[in-house]
């Protein structure tokens, strides 16, 4: 579904992501693992058309995304949920979801599907998004992406700022989403135990380059990964 080839991106002349190759197959969940500053967000933003790549190519469902705006990428079915959520704080929950479905109208089927995943959203339809708790905002951000019916859901550190209980609820919802729809997911995360329970494969990004990759079990068993990201020997 997604092929990233020799992709480099950065800021003000500095290379943050350096010649990255990455594949995501249809129906997979792939975890992008790395510490703060590793380049995860820059890579995801470049894939989604929000950051201009210096070189390389992104191919989505067999077609190059070169020259595509972020809006065009989203319309083609690749939806990014950023770590800071980027909700419209003065709009209601429902209005935020309606924007996520643009350019088509949000249907009852879409609303029912996200309510099934996030029942708390139904209690907040008319509430301004900026007044929600951090966990509720994350649920709305994810729901907004889902009403757009993505074929590839890209999540940038979805548990940022969430209490452990809410982070667990979020990953439970993602597991249910995958079981129900088979949606393909690329998720950047620092909380390895949780994301590796969901993922089929993992890719470790360090200083802008991919250092190792393998199945979720391979990474759980890798001594270096265990020391660096799981805090165990």
C-alpha cells in the first residue's frame, strides 16, 4: 500500500530524515519506533504531504505522491492524526467530525461506527473540542480521521500526554478497529510494549535513519531494542 524510497527531509538545511526506505502492506499494522528527535514526526509529515521532502519518493497504492498537497493526499485515503491532534477548539465535536469527512457529507453509518469505538464521543456532540480532556481530544482526532474512511491511517504518537488507563483504552479501540475493518495502520510510538502488541512489524528509526526492523516478536526479543526502549536487559 505504501512504499517510501530514499526519502530525505529536514528543516533549514538540516537533514532530519536521511534516505529512508519503508514499506507498509495492505492490512498491516507497522510500528515506527524511536526516541524523541529520531525523526518520526518529520517522516510522517513528509509522507502525508505536510512537509516537503528534499529527495526520494512516496508511492501510495501504486501512484506517486510527488507534487501532491496534503489535502490531495488525504482525499486519496491517507489520513494523518498528528500528535498535537489539531482539533478546531471553538467548534463542536460533531463539527470537527464533519470536517474530517470533507469533501463528502458525514453519514449516520460513519457516526455510528466511531461511537461504537469511542462511546464517550456521543456524550460530547455539542461540546466545544477545546474544552475536552486530553484523552477525549485524542479520541475525537482519531474519529475525525476515521469518518474520512481512510485506507491508510497514520498515527503520530497517539498516546502523547495520556494517562496509562486512557492509553490502554485507545489501543484497545485501535485493536477493535483493525478487527472490524482491516484498515492499514502506520503508527509512530515510544510506548513499545503497547504498540508491539498491536503491530505486525516494527521499524526502528535512530537519528533519521532506519537501524533495524522485523516482526513485532523480533523486536521484543532484540537485546538492543529491549535495553533502549523497554528498559530491560
